[in-house]
């Protein structure tokens, strides 16, 4: 009997609690505010990232001139940091709407962060290494680099990881703390080296005059060539060919395209001038029986 009364009393209290209109108005208000916080967070994030992108647009006539590669790196890093900060503030506002006291949460977060700092030393190492990579300008977004054993174009430099995309499309994600060696191909001009082979019967002086005409065209037509290509002279004497070496100073990481253009134009000009390029030949000697 007493148990039945207890259940009846519990049911009445639960009914009264759920039937209270102020409860549902309060829940609806909090739910609407949470939805508004999420929407405003999305809008603010988009606006903030657009503002960051606009701030880091390179101004040609500005007093402070910074390389575009460094601007891209700082832009990505600032954009990520801004997004994380906005998300953190939005999370605090949502917790406040859920009725959670933020004081103990922040204190707990500080204690937890201290514990993580002691335990996750590799994470701290990654962040510190990422800071010095950006501060010392070791490489930047858009640079063509070799990091450890990976070669490709830097897509993103974060505080913890660096993303490198190679020429076949794979993206390598490397923790900054594990970066031991870096070779940056984008800091200085590169040199295209082309070896041209001709037969021993050709006149070397005439061949070099033809090459000079070709190289002048290359310098005029290819904007990546910084200085007019140079003919260094005879590089090697092969079994059936004479090798003449050409060098061309060009913009960073453009040497392969310049070298391909030089080879194509040299071949076309050699054919037009009647200069022979050596290639393997097979001589067939008929036997006495075949002659008969």
C-alpha cells in the first residue's frame, strides 16, 4: 500500500514538473539560443576568414613588402588560429546555455592542459618546431621542398603538422617535430642543364652558332628564363657523338620546363639546318651465300 502511494506521489511530481509551461519555455529558449549561437558562429567564421584573406593580400605599393610565399603561410596559420578561437568561444557559450558553471570548467581545463603539457611532450615539440619553421622562414606555402624523404609542394604549415603534396597527387602529413632535414628549391634561381649530342662529322663552330640562335629565341619566348642561356662548350666525347653542354638560369623550380623547351627547339632547328643527331644504327653485312 505504501509502495503504491510512493509511485502515485512520484507520478504526480513528475507530471507537475513536465506540465509546467515555464520549463518548456525555458528549454525552447535555450534551444533557440544554441541554434543561434551555431549559426552566428558559422557566419562569424566566414567573415573572419574573409577578413584574414583580405588583410594578407599582397599590396604592390605598400610600405611593408613581404614575399607572397610568407604571406600565404601566415594567412593559413592565422585563419586556422582564428577559427579555433571562435569555436572555443562558441563552445563556452553553449555550455553556459546548458546551465554548466564555466568557472570550474575553465579551472579544470587549465589543470588538464598542464597535465597534458607534461604528458604530451611530443605535441609540445611539434608546436615549438612549427613556430620556428615559420619564424625562421625555413619554407613557406607554395615552396617546392624535400622534407626528410618526401619531395613536393608545401600545401599547409600548421602549428603541429606540415602537408606536402607530391607531383603524383599524394599528400604527405609530417609532424613538425619529426622534421630533421629540409631542402628548399624555391629560395634561389635554378639552373637548367641540357646536353646536346651531334655526330663527329659536324662542324662544332657551326653547331654552336645554330645553338646561339636557338637560345636567343628561348630567352625571348620563355618568361621563366632569367638570363640568356650559355653554351659551355664540348662536355664529352662519346663513342659516336660529341656532347655540347648548355646552361640556362631560370626562376625557381622552372628548370625542367625550360630544359624541355630547349631540347624541343634544338631538335627542330637541327632538322631544319641539316645537322645530324646521332642515334644507334645497325649495319647488316650479307654473307657470300646470300650475295649469290
